[in-house]
């Protein structure tokens, strides 16, 4: 009788543990990350880290996928978590999210401003100081003779950020506006003569 009672207690404990594990495994935070500049997924890799956790770094970190979607699993219910977002060019940003008893959905926005924007491209064009932005390396490639002729002919300068570029969205928005203005003013011929390493030139 006593042995049977011990077995029953053991089975009860195991059942309760299983319920707790199952409960925690179903508690998660998921959602999407977007940029305040474009309201779309940031172009660079996005890292999500659960702060104030005793878990090893590799267990408390994850990455957003190609659509900006992320998932943080095996959390405790009704608990406030601090989530840190990191993406190249953006300052690290921390968000507080409270879980419920299941899946907590959210949208996290990485906030940033652009010195190089569509408006700045228009301003530079009107002041005859437009640029074509390039992201080089530690040793940027210097202009060739034909590159210098291109700059003089079209009244534009190549600007290389080297190995310290700004936020990719800013470069994309600025360059794409300059492309539009170049097409409108000169037609499409300039595209055959421009440097191939100009960012976001199709």
C-alpha cells in the first residue's frame, strides 16, 4: 500500500512538471522588426537578445529572418522581458514586452534619422552638389581618368564612405532619388558610364 502511494506521488510530481514545461514552451514573443525610415525590414542583419537572463548568450539571442520576423520561445507567462535589437548603422534599442499565457505578438521599430535622404538629394541637386554614394573598404578605390571625366560631364561627385558607411536605407533612398534626377536630365546613357560600385544601381 505504501509503495503504491509513493508511486502515485511520483507520478503526480512528474505530471505537474510536465504541465509546467509544456506551459513554458507555449509562451513566446514573436513579431516583426521594421525601420522607421522606410517602415520595412532593415536591410542589414537584425539581432534580438533577451536581456537580464541567466541563459548563455547563444541561447538568449536570435535573428530576424529575411522578412523581419522573429520568435523568442520558452518564456515564462505574465513576465516583463527586456528585448534588445541590434542592426548595423542603428543604435541598439531596448524594448519592454510582457508575456501572456500564450503567444505575444508585437512589431518593433528601429528608430533612426537620415542625413542622406530623398529631401537632401533634391537639395544637393538644386545646389549643384549631388553625390553618388559608394561603400568601399579600408582602402577605397580611387577614381580612374574616365571616372573623373564622368564627374565633370554630369556635374556630380562620387562619395565613398570607406569601411564606415551609414545606415543602408539612407544610402538607398538618397542614391535612388539621384538616379531618378539623372535619368530625367540626361536619359539612360549615363548608366553605361557610371562606376559599377555605386550602391543600389540596377
